[in-house]
């Protein structure tokens, strides 16, 4: 293993994957189907058409098509920021004095600052192709709203973003970016929907929540002629689009004659992790390789490590179908944590199934340890990571230090999902020593579990 690997490996445009990979086609057992919460019957495509674009509903429900062609227009869009680099973290390795070889796939090289643009581009393209009049969505931390604003500007389709009010006020520059791309940004709760007005009547000062913003965005979509709603994580279609991350990574590693022993990614709703691991998990499912796969979540919002594998609503407003997933309960409100993109109560049903069946591991990490890793990484690799991404860095460093103890030269791969330029309040809090670690008690979690819907025949 003395072959000198370059710092950055880029595929050429020609080498970019031309298809997305649908991991469900290789699963030994499928995740349980989404259910209609009124009838507890599996949801049908027809029930989803008023909410989502048709082509995306088809992708959502397709468990057998292994590869989907990436439309030419989407590939052309991808070429503005892809292929993304696979970086060998030589300086981090040296600083840790580890024999491990550390690689990371960097998705922060676009204005949205995260991997979310991969799915935003696809979802917006299909919406335009269907001739829709416009799209609605919600955004919490702001990355998804920004990615959608970029894609909608490019494909020329109007976008309304319901942005959680406290975030709208705290991150005015996120809002400016979205508005610059032409999106209409509304602080949620807002007077523009029944759901928003109901909350404002009771509490005019309400700072909003992701659940409330989802309710408003869905209501606006289904009540506006020709509009549909888009979601940036959790769904099967989003994992499908994000498989581009893993496919590029695998191709680049093959060029280097490398294969990861350990693959690490942060997990909010599971889309970047699901995308990064997709082709490696395929190898694992087909018995060709057996990399360790580790999901990293915040100790403040521990869906995998302390959640229940149960049917639950995907939103706090309880208007979505039920999905069987690891969940803390749709009523669980995580404590304020600076990794906004990881504050979701549930988890992708596909990853949940893989975790339940023992194909992957999960760890929960505390916020101050995450920022310690983020700062260390920034100083040695010169990239300022997003707080979400830094969860993966934390565990990559821990694994590399374990290699130092054991003397094993393992190959470690992690996903660096984005940059942290809009998260400097969090970096300040870490630097000032005012950052706290909140870990919910078992009693806190029981409150969320108590409100899980009771689905007949499912324990
Ligand atoms: C949204 C986001 C995440 C978490 O979402 P997943 O769907 O779990 O990937 C992670 N990192 C960044 C930078 C994000 O914006």
C-alpha cells in the first residue's frame, strides 16, 4: 500500500454515473409499506398524486427497478457542481498519527452548501416536465430551501418556501440567498394557511417548527392549482437521487485500488448516508464485501440508538402517511442543537430496515465533542464543515485513533455533506465555552413514544 494517492480524486465528466441506483432492488426483505393513517391500508400512487409529482411517486413506490437513467437535463445541471471530489485526508491522518487511510467525499462545493442540491435538481426537473405551475416546501436550517431555490431558478418554476420562523429571524442571510434565486420565503407559522392561522390565533409569538412548516407547505400545495410539494430527505426517491454520491465515490476508489473497511455518515433523515453507502451496501447484500457502516446522530436526537422501530407520522402536524421507521415520536421536540439538519424525529424507512436487520451500526455523539472534531478538522484540512457533517468527522477521528492503538491500517471513508458558513453562531458558542450537551432522559423519550399511533397488527 505504498502507492501514492493524490489529495483530490475527480472523475472526469465522462466517468460520471449516468444512472441512479435503487438499493431496494437488492434488499432481501422490503421495508414495511407506507400506510394511510385513516384506513391503515398501504398507500396507493393515486393517493399521493395530489401531493407529489407523478414521476417521483413512481420512483417512491418502485422496489424492483435497480437502475434509473438520470435525465440528460439533470446530468447537465449536475455538471455545474459534480463530480464532487473524493479527498484523501493526509493532513488529518498526520495530525492524528494514525496508520488508517482516511478519505472523505465532499458535497459542499455548491451555493446551497450541501448534498441537498442532488435531489432538488431531480425533483424540480420532473415537476417542470409535468408542467406544474409551482412547488412548495419547508426549510428549517435552510439548506434544503436554498437547494430548491437554486434548482427552481434554473428550471424556471415558481417556489414557495415555508421557513421556520425562529430560523427565518436568526439566519437572515439564508433567506437572502433563497430570495436572490427568486423564491418566495414565508416565515412559518404564517397567515397564508389555515394551519398557520390556527397557531397564530392561539400564540401570535410562536417561533414555528419543522412540523408546522410542513403542514403549511403541504396545505398550500394541495390548495393551489397545479402546485405540488417536495421533501428533501427521508423519502425513498431522495435516497435514490443521492446514490450519485456513493456511485461516484466507488468509481473513484476503484481507480485507486481502494475499498473502504469502514463507511461513516451523519444521519438526519438518512438521505446522504443512504446515498453514500448505496453501492457498498449492494456489495454487502450480495455477499461481495462486508464493510462496517456507521450512522452518526446527535445525542440530543437519537432516533436509531434510542428510538422505536414503529409506524409513525413523518411530520408533527400528523397529515402525512405513516412510515415504519426508527422514531422518537412525531411529537418529540429535540432540544436546541446546532446541527439543524439532524433534528428530525424519524429516519429513512430503508435505512431503518437495514439497521433492524443488522446491516449497519449507529452511534450518538455529543455536540461539544462534535465541534471539537469540526475545529480540529478545519485546522488541518482547511474546510469549515457544517455541524451536521462534523458528526461523521467525530466518528471517523475516533475510528482512526482506534487504528492507532491497534496498529491496523484500515481504510476509512466518510461523507462530508456540507460547509458551515451559516453556522458561525454555533462555532462561536463552542469557542466561548457556552455550548451545552443535552441528552434526553428515558422519561423524556417515553413521552414521545406514548403518542405513537397504534397500528392494528404491528407491535
Ligand atoms: C440536511 C443535511 C444533513 C442531514 O440530512 P440527511 O437527509 O440525513 O442527509 C446533513 N448534512 C447537511 C450539510 C445537511 O444540509
